């Protein structure tokens, strides 16, 4: 059983940066991918980006490409989402996810979800 624990959410102004963390425990990550999704009020859950755990290949939604960077620390079993040049439209609950089969792109059916952390960007 895998558990995902997120941290780092908060309130920031437009143009500022924020880094989210997702610490994982349990399971094996061989061949797996970890990713970030977000969901704002009244909207569908949206793919943000992901990383293949072993190879490190990353994928990003067009809306965040060039602004957000996903990385991971294999030893710490932790994934990070560095969010730069934040915009009000980035406001959402951000969810960490793990799927046993990489790659993870725009699908929302994944094996494990974190609890979510609120990111609010003021204008």
C-alpha cells in the first residue's frame, strides 16, 4: 500500500513561486510514474505534469510548460513541483498521484492519490 503526503501549498501573489512536495511510502516505484493534478472549484481534475520515476522523463500540460518543473529525489522517495511565475488561473487544489505504469499524462485514473493541498494565487 502506497501513501502520498503532500506539503507546500499556500497563498502567494501572481508572479511569485511556490514549491510543492509529495513524499511517498510503501510499494515499489519500478516502472511507475508520479504526477501532479489540480482541480479548482467547479472544474474537472486537470493533469499538470508527471515524471517517470526511474528514467526521469517529464511531461507537462501546455498551460504550465515553461513555468513549472517536476523533479524527484529517489533516495527520499519525494516528488517536487516547482511553480514559477504563478498566475491566478493556477489557483486550485493540487493532488499528488502515483501510477504503476509509466508514462502518466492526461489520464485521471491512477493507482494512488494524495490528500491535496490548496494553492491560491492572488492578482
